């Protein structure tokens, strides 16, 4: 849609491809700007190659390199060899950082000259570290040096900047909900071309359009009978079909365990007294085995309300959570896995996390929280945590979840596992 060329070669990293293209472009007399903040690419800098930081809108050339690292472009590989590359797990000489490596190269010019003049280097420990590193220099240098001869199929004519395909771009950005970019395109398109139609609502992935993401299910707005009368109401643009149950006694819990042990997949969500999975106490767990249905197992409740013993619940859940054939999912499931682990329950068969899935699909979005995903994908407004425990402020004290009525927590917790 944007007519941006994509170069990809199996087995080669992006910086190797950049190095190769830059090398061939120089040979053709082309002035090269590499839009990257990758420090490995600093070894490519010369009179015809400049790095460009698109976020800071800054050019990075010889002068900037000298001011930053104190070396010339031809010394960058030697500096990286001495320092190593922690990002790629390439260890350098022990005790040699950028400042020390830069100082040595300023004095001696190259790694070879450093080792030729070892008697002039101050510090016994530094000499010992350099001596111990000597035999690893060829390997490390090879690892930090970019490949300027990767098998790129050169097509400088095909890589020329071209106009975007406006119609395809509009369709794509509408589907992805990129309103800001859409506005920019609208300003750049001449009036009267009829490319932009007035929308009844904001662009959404969930407009029920069969030609966009047909795999996404539609959600009805019919409301079923509640298992308990909700102390708080679920909100949203349409009614949320749900059947949520509070479990606070052993007989109901035992009956539920039979269903849980026989299912193939379930979503679960833990409610805790805080945000630290290692120190917070578990208040309860919600489970959803199918769309619109969920239950909440109460473990800690306000004084006077019935609940289940924590050790009893965890002991019963252990074999189910250890069964890798019963798949488990949730939003930000890592937190819940840690909570369960701290309480002696190891979880096998983790099958998905909606937060991670959304990040992989839409990494540029500001939020991947469940509240945001429910709006975007389910057209539903979730209950917020502050509706239960309040907002923390100067003269305001938040409740902990165990102080909230278990009936209220049931609706909140079940909604989370149902949506996840």
C-alpha cells in the first residue's frame, strides 16, 4: 500500500543488508543515509554514508562519532572488538569499556598497535586483561564486523521513492484504526476525488465487514439471565451476554472441578491484594470455559462473607493446572502464572495471552491492556478496577480487593476471564 521496498535475506541480519546496500550505493556515487540507531552501523560512516535518527531528527556522521566515542569510522570495529557487544552476547576484554577502548585507540591507533606497545599501557590488571583477551580478538572482530557482501539482489531503480497507493493505504489504515495517519493522507489528497466517505463511526477492526479480518467472530448484543443479580452494571455500546457465578462453598467448588477437569481449554484470572505476584495474597480466581459464562472462586472476602480455604483450593487445582492437555489462556498471563506458582501450583499447557497476541499484531498501539482490547475487539466497555477499590489520592485510601464484596468482585473478575 505504501510502496516501500522490503529487502529480506534468510540468515542475514538487517545491519548486514544495510552495509551491503550502502557499499554498492557508494560505488555508484549515491549519497547514503541509513535510518537506524543501531550502533553497529557506525562502522559504515564515511564521507558518503551518514546515519540518521528519525526520532530525534539528527544526522550522525564523522564529527558526531568523534564527539561521542572519540574515534574515527575506521576505528569503530577495533573499539567494538575490545568492548564486545552485550546485545549479541559477544563479550569483549574484561574491564574495557568504551572510554578505555577509545583512549587506547586514540593513543595507539589500532588494536595491533595496542598489543605492540603493551609495555606503555598503565595498570597491571589492564595489561593482564588485554593479554588474556588476545587470542579471542580474531573471533570477536569477525562477530562485530558487518558483512558488506551479503547476497542482496540490487535494484536501485526499483528502490526509488514512489507515491503511495492512496486507495489501498486508506483501506489499510481504516482497518487498523490509524486515525492520525488517515488525517494526514486526507490533507494530501486533492478535493473531489471521492476517496474519502463520511464515516458513521470511527474506523474499527470490528465493523463486521467480511472483507476485513473475516476470522473475527461477531458478537451478539442479547443478554441472558444472570446467575446473580449484579451489584454493579456492565457497560458498553451494547448489552454484554453473560452468566457469572460466585462459588464460595466446597460442594459447589467440587462440582465445578469436575467440569474444569473435563474441559479442553479455559481462561483464568487471579485477583490479588496487590500488584506484586510474590508478596500479594490471592483473593480469588475466575474461570471461563466458554463465551459468556464464568465463575469466581472466592478465597478472601470481607469479614462475615463465606469463602473457601486457600490451601484446599490450591490443592484441588494442582493436578488440573499441571495437566498440559488442558490449555490455559489469559491476558498478561505471566502475572497469574507467578501468583499460582507462589501458591504452590505449577501451570502447564499455557496456550495464549491476548496482550502478547495484540502486541505482535499491533506493536505500534499505545495500550494492549484488556480494557482497550475489549473496546477494540468486543465493542465492550470493561469495569475498571477503580470502580471497585477507588482512586488513590492525597486524602483518599484505596481498598484492597479482599475488602470488596465477593458479589461485586465476581462480576469484575468473571468479566476479565470471559473477555480474555
